[in-house]
């Protein structure tokens, strides 16, 4: 399959993942492209970020989605929320908080795992902001 002007981000990610795998490089999609996929483009990313084989020790599991171009390995919804919250925690980026909420309201997440991670990062206060906003969005 070829990348064209009309290829969506998931198709492009699948083609790239497949090409990397053919060259012995396992990669997991991360960042804004994952937000685009999980939110059906409520947030639209224009680039692809990957975690490659050497960096994947930190990721214990990831999601796989199949589409017409093949399969794409991507962060789980829980890990994608954590990825987005990191931007909120460390740079006070409100757009990252909004993206984390977009994912969390559409997909099951492991809130206790996120809470533990936030505590380990000494960001419990900002985690509570996320938790409260998530509760408001689910009403």
C-alpha cells in the first residue's frame, strides 16, 4: 500500500510500522497521533512519533489496531493519557490536559495506575485536577 495525500494518520502509521518491522525495528506509535486515533480526530495531529525497539523497555504492553494498510502498534489508552499528562505536569500545558481528557472519556483507562504514576512523579495535585475534570466530563 502507498501513502497518498488522502491517507489518514492511522494508515500512514501502519505503513511506517510495517516498513520498520521489515527492517528489524519494532516501533510503537506515541504522542499526538495516538490522541488523533483514539479521539477520531477531535484532536488532529499532523506528525507521527514512535518509540523504537531500544526505548521500549519502559513500555510493558501496547495496543495493536488493524486497518486496511496493516497493523499499527500504539500506546494503550492508559499510557497515552500518561504521555499527555506528562506535558501538563512538567510544562503546565493545558492542551495536553485536554487531550488526556479526550482519550479518557472515550476509552477505559486504569485510573489507579495513572494515580500511582502521578504520585511517583510528585504530581498528585495536578492529577486531582485531571480526576475532577474527568468526573465532570462523564456526567
